[in-house]
C-alpha cells in the first residue's frame, strides 16, 4: 500500500501542486515572521552587547521614567568605585531627544527624537568611544559630535552647530571642538546622532544640578566575575537603583526593543493563520475530487484485499508527503522573506550583523503547521475513500450527492442563535458587554453561514448566472457551477472568509471616520493642529514651549490658540491611579473649540486645584460637581474641587485641570496645540507660518483639520490595510483553489466535454463556459462575504452608536465595488489555464476517456 500510494502520488503530482502551494504560503508567513523577529532580536542583542562589551556591571535607576528618577551623587559614585574588585568606572550623564540641525538648510537632522542623544564628552575608560579629531568640550559653548552626526549635520571641527535641548525647551548654538567615533572604526552603532557636552553643563541641563549622574558602568578586575562584582556593588547601592551584569543589561535593553518587533511578528503570524485556514478548504477540495476520480482504483485495492484502514491510510500518507514537501518549500521561502525584510530594515537602521537566525522551534512549528493543516483537510476525503465498496471496481459508480438537509440543520443551529446575539449586542444598551455578545454572535453567524453556503450556492449561482450565463456556453457554465453546490461552496470558502473580514472592517472604519468628520465639521472650532513627536508618553519633558503660541496668536486671521499638556506619570484621582493620565489646558478656551456637553456643574476656565472630568470617569470615581477629592500629580498631593462633568465623546474625554497645575507636571512642555481661525480665513498659509514658528522644535508637526481627522483615524487605516493584505492572501489562495478545482473537474468531466464538443460547441464556447463557471464561483464567495461583512460591520457600528462613539453607519460602497471587481478579475484569471486545457482536448480521445 505504501508503494502504491507513493507511485500514485508521483502520477498525480501536477494535480497536487496547488495544494502544496497553499501550504507553502501559510508556512512561509509563519517561518518568515519568526525568523525575522529572531534575527532582529539577535542584531539588537549584538548591538547592546557591543555597547556593554567591556562592562561587568551596570547601575541604573529602578524606574528611569519616574517623575523624579533617582540620581547618583559624587559621594555615592565614589563609594561604589571603591568597592573591592572594581577596576574602572564610567559614570553616565545623558538625555534623549537632543537633535542637531543641518548647517546647510537649518532643518533638524532627524524628526525622530528617539534617535537623538546628548551625553557628557570625556575619555571613555571602557574603550567604546574614542576621540578622532580635536578635543573634548571644556566650556559650556563647546560640543564634540560623532562622525555620523557630523556627516548628517554637514559640519566639521570649528563650525557652529545649532542643537535642540528638550529640557531647556529651545535650541542653542555651540562650537564643534571634536569629532569622535566608536572602537572598530565605526561612525555609529545604529544610526543614532550624538552630541557631547561639557560634563557640568550636561549635568545642569539634563538633571538640574551639577555633581549628579544617571547611573554608571563598572569593569571588574582580573579574576573577579561579573556576578561577584554585581553582588558586592548591590550591597552598597543607594535607594532607587539596581545593579545588573553587562549581559543582563544587554538582554533587558534588547527585550524592550523586541516588543516593537513583536507587533509586526504577530501580524505576519496572523497572515499565516489566515493562509492556513483558507488553505484547508483548497486541500480538502483537492483530495475530495481526487478520491472521487479514483473510485475504481480504490475499489480494486479493496477487492485485492486492502482493508478500509489501509485505503484511508494511503490517502493520509499522500497528504503527509504533500505536507512535508509544502512545509519544506515554505520554510525556505519564509527564510527568504525574512532575509528580504531584514535587508529592508537594516538599510534604514545600521545594526551589527548577526546572520539569519533559524531557531529549532521555528522549524518545528513550520512543519507542524504544514502537517496539521494538510492532515485535517485530508481526513474527510480519506474516510470517504475507505468507504468505497469492492464492487465499484467492476462498473462505473456515480455517487449521488448527499442531501444538504443535515448540514443545513446544523448551519441553522449556529446561525439563528448567532443572529439573535448580534441583534442583542447591536440594539440593547449593555455598555462594553455588548461587544462580547456581538463577537460571540458574529462567530456563530459566520460558522452557520459557511455551513449553509452549499444550500445557498445553487439559487445564488443561478441568480448571478442570469447576468453572464447567456447563450448555450454561458448556460452550461451556470449549470456546472450550480450542479455540485458542496464543491462550489467549499471552493468559495476562502473568498467568503477573507471578504467577510474585510467587509466588516471596512464598514466599521468608514463609519468611524465619517462620524468623526461629522462631529468635527459640526462642533469643532479648530482649523489647525500642532502635534509633538515624543519618545515616550508625553509628560511635559518633551514637546514644544507653549510660549511659542504667542507668536501663533499674532498671525493675521488667528482667533485663538490653546496649548494642551499631558502627564500619565504618577497620576491618581480619588485614590485611584489614572493610567490614561490627566490633561492641563485653559478649559474655558477649550470649550469654545471642542463640543463640551456639561451634564453636571459647568465648563469654564479653571483656577488652581479645580478640575472637570467626563461622565464615565465621574461614574467610576463616584464624583459630582462640587465634590472635593485628592489628586496626585508629579508626586504632589493636593485637594481639587470638581467644577463640572461633561459627556465623553470620541473627540473629548478624560480629566482636565487648569494651566496652573502644569507646575506639578514633570516638565512644562506642551504636546498638542489647537488653533481656531476667523471666518473665511484659509488654513493653508496659516499652517505654513506656524511651521516656521515651530521649526526649532524637531518632530513637531502642523496640519489642518483634515490632518487631525487623518491622525485620529490613522490606527484604523492601518488596521484596514492589514486586513486588505489578509484579503489579498485569501484571494490568492482562493484563486488557486478555483484553478485547482476547475482543472480537476475538467479531468473528471473529460468525456462530457468531448461530447459537448462533438455536438457542436466551439473551442471559444468551451473557454467561455469554463470562464463563466470560475467567475460565478468567485462572485458567489464575494457576494456572500460582503453580505456577512457589511451586516456584521453595521451591527458593531450600531453598538458604537449606542455608546456615542459613532453617529452614523457608513457603508464604503466604492471599496465594496472594488472588491467585487477584483473578484471578477480573479475569476477570469483562475479560468485561463483550465479553459486552455479544455479547449485543447482532442474530441475523439475525450469521448473514449475513462
């Protein structure tokens, strides 16, 4: 049986090739995402290992993002440096967000504050940084820079360099007195820009006092292990600090960066899951058709003594071989995708080379995915093969189609309760619970629709066929698509899955964007928005100086300009931490720009120790207008009076305090600014003038009202793009599935096609017949998918409307029409090869085919 199976597999290799390709796609996405993630993590581990290559122990604050991070004093540093086993110590004085400007055009060398570093310039006892030209800075007006920074800023030793200092809220001009690099002749470690200041100036600027440090690195004497030195230093550490070995520090930093790549990894894994799920249908259909075509062969094996288990095992063996081939090719393709992704990323960010990392777990998961998907898909066809009676070897056996009654009953058992849950979640005022009910109902409806799709296939295909099935050839194509509804439904399943998801997502996104635009158009008095790009959660230590808005208010046509501050560090209200932080602004001014709907008290300009909050937070904290409550900001506790409560909307929500409270924030910088204009004033020239005012603040973006809507919906657009890529993956696999089904069907119907040609159907008519069949299968899948997707998307939007996060259900008709057009094109493309095969059949050979 094994020999027979392998011999038969070689004979049917072309029929199984597309099933292999489906496995290749799913495995390639999985392997590629894992290899790319592991490789980038290895590169960053190598980067941080390079930084800590001569470091035995690192001392750093336990919470570097605290309102007041711990600092080492000169005396504490001296105590640690005297610990037995310490060979050298390198204290750390540094800040992020320090960005120099190009000498040629005055623009910042980078809009990404995360890549800009300011440090103290001095000899590095650990040997990582080395001076190449000139000297280290010895006065406040002097700096040294790395060679990479010098190249970006277009300056050399002796030139003047303008540098933005986030803590001082302004740029300063310095004289470049030195150029540095890194050991090994490197100009940078990862494309960063570094400006090195006189130590006392750096300490005063970054930390607000001289003689203090952000941490320190230690190198051990010969014979002293890193762990031993760490233990000794830990015993002398002041409060607020922790000690790590150099290796532990590298791993911790690498893990923090790795979180960013995990998001991308999970997106690709999502593609792999989708490809695997839709691939199941392709593989199932392939083996199901092949088993039907091999009825006499399988019966002969039964007649020769093979048991039902051996016959089923032979089909599963073929599936196993197919899965191993597909997984192997998919693994190789995934490694290739990872290599391309790594090359694209490292072309933008210079990182130490670490080679492609293909972990054993990646290989195991790749083969496991390929094998499981294939065997699950082939299980039912294998069982069907085992039920072929030996007598079928002596005559043609045409198995009647099974009744759809049982399948329809099961489908209805899923769909009807699902519809009830969807309606309950959409129309009942159940708060956040509505979405859980909706999700459960959507899953049931989706499963029910897939099970009911064979029942719907025949009438829908015939109805759609009335549009394209004219003429004898077209009519034959309609009948072929409708006569085996199970096969049509299974072939279209990949399209149904993909289009349902994209239809639902597109409807929700379009509804949210339309609602937001409506709300802003009717209620927002803001024409221009200023947004700061910060390296961490905004807390006042990064952003732009609100004093710059005085120049904005002086621009002709500007009515008002308001600065918004934000802080999420150490904020609590009524004894409860506020993870989403607290805003500070002139609330009276804000009420003229945003739709504040007071439900209790009033919304006005706030004095010191006054606040307003939205109704959701007020209900949670059990606060109302007139109440006094303790508020902690920046480690300072004060009693605040609740002046008003307003209705939360997608535009405005949260806790707001007055501008006097900014004194308690970690820093005074604003992270947003809103500008309203007089009637009839064009926003474009105002935007240009504000951009000029903000040019000294790297990363600050200025845009009009539409850019604000675009920014507010950017995450939804990203979601839509990701889902559209998922649709593309599903559509490719669906196209392959349709192609595969039609090819196998042509082999199965060879005699029938010969007879049709014999009675007068032309080659062109045969091509049109196959094309109509392919397009109908595709359009059936898109039609059912769009109906499900739009319906579920409208239900989710209705729930958002109940919570007042949307105002309208907006159906993206243009996008839906594009998806339908794409389906028609895909159907035509899928028919090309099968149609050519059918047209090339020799009529006499086809009539005599068995």
